[in-house]
């Protein structure tokens, strides 16, 4: 039996943080042996908001190195860079022409990011979810493991595939593009900010204090947890509605220590913050240390990283170009010989 295919990606903007790891990359690693996997560094998405050309390439390599450092295994998975496979841009254009504008205007992430950009919102930011749909549909992916914030983009991807098949696949009888399923875990899919337990941990938060980056030093981690927002209650409980900070920090402890929710609930039920914070600090430092060591080793060997990305690109392009050809042929394009 052929294995189902997985596709996912992270943007090379800013430092990857615990939200990216616990909401996405960790789940890719845990499930990779069940699937045929394509993990992409989505550098075309990175320029939908203002970016610095001097660091784009280094950040792109950095995310690929983070994938390897977190445990992506090349016997099950391919790692590649989105811009190295031109089919992503080309399919985006073709899908743009069948995607109603109001579908994009309704996207929550667009509205949130657009407010931050003021008058300089680019067409690319509006079109971001179509590029994401192209990333997924090119590979006829069955599953897309992401954090909670990407759910709406996945629904849009499914809608675009269905619309394309309806318009150009004999009213949907021919399945030219496969509708993917999101894989969103119940725990860790929405890691919250350290400075406000009701806000998502995010690379774009101006305060670095709000997130733990995967490459933070032990001193930075200690200082961020020491200063992070808590509540005045004694005894720590998982309670998303009434105690968002306690809920978030206990969830981090649970996931990073690899314990069950029940075990953590019992261990921490009588603790105060003064006892819990050093425990979380120690656990976080210990969980990130092997990732950081592997990251630095991979980054020190650029030739190795480039060879992985070249191989990943070849594997990816073969599948992507095949889908692109099917889409162009369904749209009526003449195919050059
Ligand atoms: P990006 O780089 O913003 O996020 C990468 C992954 O991290 C997850 N994530 C979180 N999970 C839990 N808690 C958080 N606080 C948190 N913050 C981020 C995101 O859900 C995501 O899974 N648009 C995508 C990138 C993308 C993509 C794709 C993903 C482009 N093409 C195709 C899957 C398939 C994004 O938000 O990247």
C-alpha cells in the first residue's frame, strides 16, 4: 500500500519559537515514519510583509537546519525550499484566477496582519493563502500538520480544490486536485504569549519577551520565564477560560517534559509560581539543548545542507511539475513539446 502524503512548512521570518515547534514541527517528527513527507521552507511567503534581503537566504537555511535539528529524518522526509520549485508560483497564478476575491478578504490572518501594515498592505499578503493552497495542492497532499491558526487557510485550500475540480474536472467527477485534511493536535496547537496568556505566541510580536525562541540561550530562557505573566492564585491548574497563563505554562511543561496531562495536573496542583518556574525553566533548557547542538552542527556544514536541499528540490519538483501539467491541461493550455 502506498503511504499517504504529508506537506507542511514554516516561514523563514524571525526566530522559530516554541509555538512553531510544539504546534507543527514536533508533530511532523513524531508521525513521519507513517507518511511520505514534504517539508518546505516557505520563503515566498516571507516577502508578503517587509523583509530584509540581506538575511533571507541565511534565514531560509536556518529553518531547514531547524527541521533537521528537531529530528526530521531523510529516510522518510524531503526538505526543500519553496522558491527553488517554480511550480509554486505558477500554480498560484492559475488558482488566483478561480479564487473569488471575497474568500481572501474574509481571512482572519489577513485582516490581523493588514491592520499592522497600515496603508502599505501588499497584494501578496492578500494572496498569501492562495500560495499556501498551491504549496499543498501541488503535492496532492493527504494531510497537512499545522497549528490551530492555519485552520482557516486549510479550509480555503479545500474550497479552492473543490472549485477547480468542479469548474475544470467535469463538475468534480474528475479529481484533478486532492482535498487535504488538516492535522491539528489537541495539545500545543495554540501556544500562547508569555506576556499575555490570551494572545498567540508569535514571531511578529514586537516584544521578544513574549516568546521562547528555539535558539535562545539558557540565560535568556531563564530570564523570560522568570518575568513571564502569571496570576495571583496558589495551586496550578489547567483552566483555559479562567487561568490562561497557568493553562499555557502547564501545557508547555507537559509537552516539553513528555508527561501526561494527568501526571502534570497532580504534580503541580499544590505548587506556587516560585516552585513551578524553576521547574519549567530547567525542563525547557533540557528539551532545547539537543536541538540547539544539532542546529549549530548542521549550520557549520553548508555543503551538507545544500546537498539535502538539492535532493529535496528534485523529489519535490518531479511531483509538483506533474500536477502543474494536469492543471494546465485541464485549463486548456497548449503544452510545449
Ligand atoms: P508560520 O511560519 O507562521 O508557522 C509555522 C507553523 O507553526 C504554527 N504556529 C503555532 N502553533 C502553535 N502555537 C503557536 N503560537 C504557533 N505559531 C505558529 C503554525 O500553525 C504553522 O503550522 N502559513 C504557514 C506556512 C505555510 C504552510 C504552507 C503550512 C505556507 N505554506 C503549506 C502548511 C502547508 C504559517 O503560518 O507559517
